[in-house]
C-alpha cells in the first residue's frame, strides 16, 4: 500500500479503486488496521467519486468507517445511507452558563444537578418525552421553526445552529413507514443510549485564541454543558428501511459490492431522492431533539441555581449526514459519517452569528477525558472542511468489557477524590463499554487535526459530571 505525504499529517493512500486521504499524525496513522483500508476500497467502488478521506478518529463501522468524508457531484453522483450512518443527524450541542467551576466544585451541588437533569430529560429508553404537546409532524417538516414559541427561550436558540430547518419536499413523508412515526412520537427531548451523553464541563481557554473565545462569550473556568444525541428511532429505523430498499434496487440494477452492508444509489434516482428527502426530515428531528434536551437541562439548572439563570447556545452541529454544498464552483453532495464540519472565518456557509470568526466546532472526548471547542482554518478546504467528530473507538464494546475492569474505569473517573467525575449510574459496570479505555487518545486525535492545519483549539473542556442514557 503506497502513500504520498502532502505536508504535515496529510497522507494520500493509493488503493486499487481510488485515492484515500488520511489526516493523522504518525502515531495515529500507524495504528489504523487493515480493515479500515479494505472498507475504503469498497467505498471507492461507488462510481464517479470526487473525494474520500478519513479523519484521525476513523474506525470500522457498518458498510463505511466512522470518520469518513465522501463527495460526489450533484448532477451525476451517488448517495449512500451507509456513508451517512444509522443515527441520522447525530451531533453535538454546547450551552454556556455564567457559572464558574468553583460554583459546582462541591459534589453535592453536582449530584443535585444530575438528579434535576434526569428529572427533566428522560434517560431511560422506556420513558416517553415530557413534551407530548409538541406536534411531531410540525417539527419533522420545519425543524426548530416547528417548535412552539414557549420552548424557544430566545432567538439565539434558533440562530446559533448549523441549520435550524432542513428544507425538503414534504410529499415524500407519505412514503414514511407508520412504525417510524409510532416509535419517534415519544422520543423528542430524550437522550438515548450508547455513546450519547449530557456532560457538565469547565473550560480552559487557549491563550492564543482568547480573542475568539471572548467573542464567543467563553472564559477560563466557565461551566458549560455539552450534549451528544441524534434522531433516535426516527433515523435508525429510516436507515433500516432504506437498507432493504437500496439492496433491492442494487440487485435489480445488477450492482454488486464485496460488502453487502454498503448500499448506494444515483442521487437522481427515485430511491436516491426519496432517501435524501426523508433524511432531511430526520435531520429536523435530530436538531429539535437536542434543542429539547437542552431545554430540559436549562430547567434543571434553574431548579438548582434559580429561575434567573440563562444558558445561551454556543452552537449545535451534526456529524452524520449528507448535505448539498458548493465546492469548486459547483454543487456537491458531501457525506460526513462521524465527521464534523469546521468552516473558517469569513466562509459564506457560516451562520451570520459566526461569519466573522468561523463557527465553534464541538469535539467530544470520552467519558473522563477532555473535549474540545475548535475553529476551522482556511486550509481545511483540502478536506472539504471536515475534521474529527470525537476520539473514535479503539476497541469494540465486547472487547472493552473483556479487557477493562471496573477498577480501571473508576481510576479514570478519579472516584473518591475531590475532582471525581460524577456519573448518574450506581454501577459503572452498566456503562463499562463507554469507558475512556474504549476510545483512542483524544489528545492525539486533536494533535492530528491541528497539525494538518484543519482547525485550531479555542478551549479545552474538562468533565465534572456525566449523564448517560440506558
């Protein structure tokens, strides 16, 4: 396998079916297993690919590696649900507070916050939303603009997001399986399980980025809340449904791929158009879901610190989707599966609030390690402005449970010390598969991104309390 070095941390790997760009430092690059290249080669069999890359957190997924950016021209390209991911619209959201780390250093205060958050945000899969008064179809069709005004604290909750409304042709909703509506109805504003979380953190602002941090309202020691969730059953069941639809179409067209989990269709085909339109509906659900989770977190903080406390939105953005974007003076469909968009200052796709500075790119670590708030650089154009979406798994859930002990997990959470990272589970055994040892070294991942000149760190987020779903 040959590779060409394009400057620091940028490798171009020649595979039999095309070129793969990998953004990783030498330590991370050498750690990639053969399977990730095999999957990339299968992905590159899809005709007319314009570009494909891995961010440093790339790891094996279903059909396509998490950490993939793949691009096709809109006029003659392809769309792949496998390169969108099963949790359509999964993404990150951060809210700031006026609080300082010292205000929640006391463990009893943090325990009170955890208890209050669990009261307002359902974390159990069997518990329905607290917001049954919200018209689900209004949200699906209009995103945040479909929410009742009573659930929108101020305009910033609409404007400080990657997209508040994903527009699509609503007639495609007629093709939506009824079971999706049934399961999604009770899930708006619920956390979900797996790697989803609500994390209370404090900031350490990078000295070199204090000007941008100040413009964003960030300061050293500030308490922030990071939220990671997606479209819940809506996106997952849509993915399941279209796996069957696309497989059938590919069979009828005589299209084969060594990996039967890799599915795709021409953008212009009936299958492609149906999927894209219903995917945008799922994105509307996802951004609204994180909004309502955040609304519940705000109510919880107010219960503990008083009704006057405000929690402005820093930003909300996704890392599982396919979006029409303009690159090289033409419209392209950019797939990001476990990849985060990081637009630089002045880029026309930035929301107005962040036109001058570039928007915050939100990168979670793993439970017990730092997370990061970054900003894109102009050089990021070489990777279609994609950076990592997190640390990336280093081992499977099963392998983690076999190799990591609860004692090791406790040590990573500093259990028993004043700096203990509190969690909402009595037994760490129940969430052992999400321990820091299950993930790559997030500092190496960030070093890879910064070294490749894709983005810079604005602030480091240190965890103080974590709420996980079950």
